[in-house]
C-alpha cells in the first residue's frame, strides 16, 4: 500500500514547550529532530525524512486542536511513548490499553501536548 501522508505539520503557540515535548515523546518511537529551522522543526525516523513538523503559530490567534497518531513498533514502545510524554508534562487522556472497538490488536495511548492537541501512539500487533 502507498503511504497516504507524506508529512504532517502543526502550528504551536510556544515552540520551546512544543519542541521539548516532542523531543521526549517521540524518542521512544525512534523519532528525532531531522531539520531545525528558526520557525519550524521536522521530526523523522531512521530514514532521515522529516514527516512530522511543528512550526510557530502564524495563522489565527489560537490553535484548533488536532489528533495525530504516531506508529509504534510494539506495545512496549507505546508504553514508553506514554511515559516519556507524561514525564514531559503531557495531560493523560487515555493510558495505554487495547482498543477492541478499533480492532482486536489495536493498542494505543493518548495524551494532550502543550498546545492542546490529542497525541497518540499506536501499535496494531498482538503482544
């Protein structure tokens, strides 16, 4: 299957808070800063492609919350993402668990980032 998304970007009111959060929360999933411009930071994995971007808020007066989900290789990575995000100050929305209403092996955790976005990590494999 062809990837549907090439990259995703969100705007942040406080880049320092957002980058500190995503630096910590994405590390357990293999995500690191790939590109760091003055007004935008691109995160990606081992392939070196920045596919998730945060940038300074330039349109409107406040962010409209989004939901974005990051792929996790296994359930331990989902739990590590959750622990790192909470340690970075994220609000807990849903602790890691199986979500059978999505499918029998859907394992995910949800937190709120510094800009109020619903951020998830999910694994689609059994334990």
